[in-house]
């Protein structure tokens, strides 16, 4: 199973791909206000790519509770443990 | 008039396919030219197009792509569609009078957002792919 750092590396690649920006380095505190193009459509892109990469499914209530990338990493970590 | 499909999100399955055929006419080209204001000679001058190495006037790529709206809005999912994003590529030119067969296949569903993704393509009568891409569409409840 992937550890948190491995999840972060994969999630970072997803962010770089979705925003077409190889300079993005995600941190736990980062949120939509820190990335200019992180709008509702980009959010769907991130969820689709994350579900595919980590082979998990997210519920709308789980997504609604995400406040930043740290929460996203927590959620993916929890999903992978299930 | 094409009967509009009325799929709900739950009725749509991975691998589901829709297809239809369209023949590109002079009338379509004229209307597209008038709406878009694109009077590039590649689309309106036979001589110019031939001089550039094409066999005739090239159909507007975005005219071919406009049928992706038909795919999503009329066929899959149909009435409950709201298009979020379209990606399209044009591997070969389309010429006036050609009949294109459009195919859309559901390749992913995102339950959290009631959203589907279609892999789409259009082929000419020689079975050559002239358009390929993706549509992401929300399915209204």
C-alpha cells in the first residue's frame, strides 16, 4: 500500500497534469485559492484523476468536506486503508 | 427531427455507445461561415484549397466538432445534459459532401458529480478517423 509521501508524489503529478504546470509543488496547506485555475471544473478533473490513479471512489459529502490538500491526502489515505 | 434521449445518470452504463451519421452540406458550410465570421479561403475557395494541396474546400473543423453538441445533447445523455468540457482533435481533413459517422462511448462516470465522460470519434465513409476527442457532461437530476 502507498504511504503518505507516495500518495503525495502521485497527487502532485495529478495537479501538474490537470493544471498543465510542471512547477506545482503541493503542500498540505494549499487550497483552491492558491492555484488560479482551480475552479469547479478543475475540481472534477482532480477527482476523476485521483479516483483513477488510486483506484478509489469518493462520495460527494467526502469531497464537500475537503478544505485543503492535506484533507485530500487524508481522505485518499483512509480510502486506501479500507 | 431526431428524438431526444432522456437518460438519467443511473441509467447510463460504462461502455454504453451512441452513434449517428451526418452529411456535410453546402448549406451547413454557409451557415457556419455566417455564424462564425470565419471566411478563411481554405473553407470557401476551391482554388485556394487545391493550391494548398487539398482535394477541395476543407470543412470547418469546428463545424464537424459542433456535432459533439448533438452527441451529448441529443443522444448521450440527451435531455439532461450540461456540457462541462470538450477536447477535440482533427487527424484528417473533412470535405464537402462527406458523410461522417459519430460515435460516443461512456468511458467513465463520476458518481460524486453526476458526471460522465465520453470518448468520441467521427469517421468518413472510408472508415478513416477525421475527429477524435472527449466530452465531459453533467447529467441533470
